[in-house]
């Protein structure tokens, strides 16, 4: 089963919790044992799994990404001026795999699945593929 979702991001850099979208897809698929792949088809956004209990984690991650990949750098040559967004997206990655067992995502107690926006605000798409097995 392949499901497509569209979201509207609100800021240049943000982490949007998409766990419920993935859980919904798993429920609709009827798969009880297998895995879900969450994929982002954008070069300036990504998918990650991280803590979803303390909002400071998201803020800290975004701050540290900005420190590592500053938005403006005198040596960047990309004409769109969003090299930092490309670097952040490559660091985070375009997809995540999550095991499904007993019809539920096998996430840790504090984990959530996030769509990571690095060049927003934008209208974005991500995909969830559920595979039985």
C-alpha cells in the first residue's frame, strides 16, 4: 500500500510530527507484521525519527543545524541561495524505515516521525509505503 500526503509547512526550518499519518496508513493497510517506509521526494527537506516528548529537542536540533550549516556562507555558489537547506536535508536523509508488529509501529516510548523542512514555508509531499512480511 502506498499513500501520499501533502502538508503545508509554516517556517523556513521546522520539524512537523507526521507520526499520526504513518499510523493511519498502517491501520488502513491491515498489515500486522512488516514495515513502513516514509519517503520525502524533496532536496531541501527530509524525514527523521527522534524524540517527541520535549519540544526543546526540536528547537535544539534546528539551532545546531543552523550552527553547522549557516544559511549564508560567503563561499556558497548555488544560485538559489539555499545550500544550507540542501546540506541539512542530506544530513537527515530522505527516508526512514519503521518495523510494524502486531499492527502497530515499533517506535520507542519517546520517538516520533518528523518531516523536516529546511527551505520553507512550502507545500510539501511525503509518501508512506507499507510492506507486509
